[in-house]
C-alpha cells in the first residue's frame, strides 16, 4: 500500500514550525524564544527494485521531476508527468521534489509504491530511510495538513453583558469558531437607537463595524478588555467572522446579535488505560486528568493549550509516562521527540534549557524501552549523536556542565543555588550519558567509553555535592552556602546509583522535612510523588491528589491547572507570571496521577524492552491483607512488601496498556485479580512472586494472604 513519504524529520520540523506561529497573546502573535528549524526546500527520493512493468502515478507536495535508470543503463527523464511507464526488469527511480511553501513530500502508486523502503537525501550526502506515517495512506490527504478530527460543540448558556454576549461552553475546550449575524441592526430603529449604537466604545462594544471577540479559560478573562490573553477585533464579511482553533471555556462577542457555532478540534486517540476506585473524588480527578491530557496531545505533546501552546522538552518527558498509561501511542512520542531534536547543525540547547536537552536524551531511552522500536532509534540516532556531541563539547575540564552565554539552567521555578556547577544539572547530564551509551549498545555501536564517563561523573557528583554532615546533596559546592533543596535530592534519589541507606537519608532528611522549602509546581511534584511511591508511601500520594486536585475542582476547574494555591480566592487562581490570566488552566504536567496510579497503585511496570518482562505490584493502601484494620507498626503491606501508612484505598481496578493488549488489575477486600494479555509478567503479592500466563486470570483470595 502506498504512503506519503518525506525526508525523515521534515514532517515534524514543518508542523513544529507552524505550531509555534499560532500562539497569540493580547491581540498579537507571540513567537517562540528559542531556535526553530525549517524544512529543506529540495529533496531527492530514490527507490531501486525489480518490476514486472506498468504505469506509475506520481503526486507531490511541490514541483517535481522524475528520472528512471533501467538495468541496461539507459536513463529516461520525465518532467512534470503525473504518470510514467516502467519496463519490466531492474530499475532506479529518482524523483526530485521542490517545495518552498511547506515541505517536499511524495506519493507514488502503481507498478511502484512509495513506502518506508524508499531513501531520501537533502543533497548533503545524507541518504537515509524516508519518514512515513500510518496517518497518510490516502493520496488526497496531504501530509502538510495535519489530520485533526472535528465534531460540533455547543455552548451551555449565554448571557447579555457589557453590550455583547458571553457564551459558556461548560468546560475547557479547543475549538474553531464561526460567528454569524454580526452587525445586524435588528431591534434598532430610530435615531435614538442609532445614537446608542454609536455610543458603544471600543473597550467592550463595536468600533464602527468592527467586532471584538475575547476568549477566556475563565469568565473573568473573557470579560476583561485589557488582559484577556486571546482576543481579536475584526470587521465581519457578510455578517460573519471565523477563527481557527483556540482554547477557551468562555467566549465574549461584542455584538449582542452574534450567533456562534464551534467545532472541537482534536487528535482521535482512544483511551486505553483506565482507573476507578471507591472514592468518587479520585475517579473525577482521574477522568479530568485524562481529558486534560487529551486536549494537550495534538501534533505533539503541548505544555498547555492556551498559554503557552508550545512544545517543551521537560513537559514532554513527563507526558511520555502519562501516555504509556493512557493512550500508549508511540506515534505522538516519535513526532514530539523528532521535532524537539531539531536538525544539524545543533547549536543551542533544546528550548535553550540545558536540563531539557538532557531530558530529551532520556526520553529517547524511555521511548525505546517502552516500545522496542529499533527502526525509529536508527532514524533518530544521527541527530542524537549530534546533540550529544554538542553537550559533551560544552562540558568543562572537570567534566561538569555550567551555564554558557545564552543557556538557561532551569530545573524548576524555585530558590536554587545556581552558582557554579549545579548538582541537579550534573545528575541529568550523567543520566543522559548513561542513556546514550545504552542506546549505542542497542545498535551494536561502540559506546566509546561513555559508560565509564557517566560512572566517573556520578562518582564526582557524590564527591563534590554530597554533604557528609547533612547527609544529603547540596545545590552548589562552589558557592560555599551548602544550600539544600528538594529538587537536587529528588534527582539524586531517582537518577544516581545511590545505596539504600543514602536514599533513606534523603527521604527522611529532605522529602519528609517540612523545614526544606516545599515543591510548588506540579512539574516537580511529578518527581517527588515518584519518590513517595517508591518508598511505599502511597497514602501521601492519595492524600495529596485529593487535597491538591480536589481543591482545583472546588475552585471550578474543568481541566487541571498549571499550578494551584489553595490559599487563593476567586480570580486570584488565574494569575501567573505577573499577569492576571496567564496561568494555564489546562496543563499537561498536572496529569501525572494517571502515570502514578498505573505504575504504583495498580503496580504495572515494564522491566525489560517492550514489556518482554514486566512486574505487577499492586498496592492496597493501609489494609493488611485486605482487612479494614490498620496494620501494626512495622507490619508489611500484603502487596508491596513495604511498611504502609495507615488508611488508603480499599478497592480499585484498572487497565494498563501494553504491546499486544492490556494488564488488568482488580483489588478489593476479598481478593486480588490480575490478567495479562501477554507473557513475561510477574505478580508480586504477600511477599511472594507468581508468574503470569497470557490470558489466564490469577486470583489470590484474602485467606491465602492471611495464612
């Protein structure tokens, strides 16, 4: 079957470029603040093979010409003919495509078909396997138009306010909008009415025949003429205005006669993961997280759908984990990673943030471990080499990475001692080196001492940043302040080869220590909650989800916010970055409960490559072997093998997608039931291991655990 083909990476580079032109702020476009790559204008596509002969039809994005070299060496050139005829025998078909508007792409059908077996070159001696996608097998569905799905979405109420009309769509959505009936003077007759119309000022109403349209994630934003982030003032044509898809719940139109129709624009990704329990609040939060994540899963993983609607590598790293437990869709991961990786020459850190470049390398490692996709690894490897060469070339003579001109040492929005070499930055760099060495080994390449380099860097981090007196890691050894944050210690716990005793010290002295400033962003709560779960403290996770996200729901959230402060009231919840409505009310990094519940409560985790081995370690809160009694101090939880905190969920169930099917977990006070559609799994319960056989339900009754 024929597919559209393109030079690998160009599809993602183009759509990434276009995506970053669509952010709007305060009535004007807001370009990104980092390097954005553009597609190559001319690509050579080639295919060698044997044919029985026949006609070949060519369709291209751009202008093209074709050349056929037969087995006898005779060459035939075809100009812009959509159809050519091949003689039986060996052939070399070469087609040059030029496109300066979008990007060169090709569709060939007939005696020869375009597919993943073709090669392409951007005329830099860079012949390689082409890029393809299952989304583009139809000749008429060009790859320079991203294939979103659309369905009507209606407002649930409207009110006349400020001389216009405010539409409420009931929940956050992402939709293209059409307005009709504009500038109609129904109900206005006589000079008094016309004078009233003229009186409406440009702040809230009409300016001549122009119409003001304001989008709002909140009612307050849509009604604010100064600070509404997405807003327009346009002249209707024949009473109509149309806008491409933007994020909103509320829509204000300055013309009270406006009629609105909207179409929800989305990527049709089916929910494959699921979760439910006896706590309705937790269930509502999980569903809201799933909807939030779906809204942010588009051409790529976005951070937020209103502000700032960009692709950030740190956000994408966390989105991978959520995707693994919700959609299990490798295509959006590949698109995101390819777009973020850029092109040669690689001259600036991804999103200009050093740690985000390291997280990109770690993301490729996670992608391969999850799907076992060697083909993609081979395709992305040249750019991975380029990125790692850049990173290693910017390390100082002591092996540490420090900020250079134009770099942003981020880690998180927090009071971190960034003087000199920052501990967290070195940890991520060492982990990136370790992941890169592993991926080189997968492809049978000599890692060139990278493993040893990673280990040496890890040892130096221990030597320079571990404070023997405090028994935790400090941010910077060069400043002399011995400043301790949760951030660097969380990264050390997760990504350094720390021993059990050292991890215990980190957990007790930092993570459970209220004297150490708290994490304030869901971005880093992702890492902190992982550590709580790994320590067996699922009660903390459950309580924090109920309190933090439950507070959002009480504040009227219909999707999960970028950040939430329970001490704030009303419209205070919407302010961020010094502006009243710049907080994203639909943010991908807030959806981590989907991952955490799947990985640590249902307990399903990949331990091999593409789940060729995996473990199921369900956790039933504070119940000792399903009983309602709080276990005695030091008692072992019947599933996890760790001493649990009191309380916790008593009943839960869910599905986790895996290659070839699902793992299903159901736990209540009577039994634990686990079914896997694939082999390779091990169930851990009651301190024992049980092999899982594909398609066979494993049932463990309560009485078995009590024996």
